[in-house]
C-alpha cells in the first residue's frame, strides 16, 4: 500500500510564487488520486504491493500487462510528485553552491544559462509532462518526459524536476506557463538538489 506523503511545508508555504489553492488541489486532489489509483491497480498483485515505488519505477516492463499503463501513469505520478514537493521550499533566497554549482558551470557555463535552457525546455513540453535536470554518468543534462514518465525509469537520476501539467499552474498563471516557470525558481530547494547530487556521486 502506498500512502500520500505530507507536504514538507504548509499549503501557503510557496506563496506568492505558487498559491495555496494550487498546492492544496495539487496535493489532495492530483497526487492523492495517483496514490489511490496505484493501490487499486496493484490490488490483485500482492507481490508488487510491498515493493518500494523506486523498485516499481525501474521494473515497469515486469509489471503485469493488464495494469502496466495504469501503474506507469499513477506510479509515476506518485513518484514524481513525492520528489517535486521536496524539490521546493519556502523562498529564502537560496542559491546553489559547492559541487552542484561547479557541475552546473561545467555543463551549462553559468547558472543563468542553465536556468534559461531549463526554462526553454519546460516551455516546449507539449501537453502534459515534466522538465528535468538529471545526472547521467556524472554529467548534468536536461531532459523532458511526457505524462508522468520519470528519467529514473530510464536509469537516470533526477536532481530537479518541474511539473508543467496545467494543473500545476493554471489556477494562478492561466495559460502563461513561462510566468509560472520564472516564479518557480524562487522556491527551488537547492539544498535538496545538492543532496540528490551528493547521493548520486557516492
Ligand atoms: Mn502535478
């Protein structure tokens, strides 16, 4: 059985950049539904119910075929959102430093260029999906995934991800996805990104 994790901050913790209304609906509506649908899909497959979500995400091709797409979409939704909440934090003017900044500079030149390229990728995601910063053999790379697919299922380690489904911004930003992306940088939890990077390099 999978359960909905609590947010690591209050629903209004990311305001004014991401409103409490969005956070509340996103967590108790969307994320909760992914968890509920994932549990329902695995009901008749007890051998999968006690696996970690990580194990499920890297074994999608072994999931029974009749529920595979449901597990991919809803397991992915649970996995991605559990990470997404941690990748954000109330605005405190955080900036990346240390090894993370070194690697960003190595791969993208500087932080501003990285943010521009990440933003361009996020704007270009057609329909629903995610933009990611991943680590691939020690190198930072950008990638997009459709729907709730995760780079993790392709053997890559996600360090930072941005949900660009309309449910993530429409209540506040309407059709202006670029404005949502610009605002979102204010609530990126760089400490969490650095922690993920360190874990992947160990
Ligand atoms: Mn979402």
